C-alpha cells in the first residue's frame, strides 16, 4: 500500500493536539493594527480550536496527524 499524501496547505495551517483537537492561528493580526484595540490584538495571538464538525474535514487532509 503506498503512502497517503498530506494536503500541504492544510499542514501549514493546522496542528492536531495530543487529545485530537485541531488548532489554528487566528486571522487579523497582519496589518491595519492601529485601529484594533490592545485587548483584541492580544486575544488574536492565542491559537483557536476548531469546532468538531470542521475538525473532521481537516483531519481527512492530514492523514498522519
């Protein structure tokens, strides 16, 4: 049986935790930062956890994660 291919775009955007949850980096912290509040920017730094329904779709693209 040949190896399964990983979707590289998904591998660069998502990580699977030890318990099987899918983490991602939140959007909105690249530019136009002056109008965003400090609290908002601080909360955007933290990684987000995908909802289970969306996480199933991502895990298909990451067969070895």
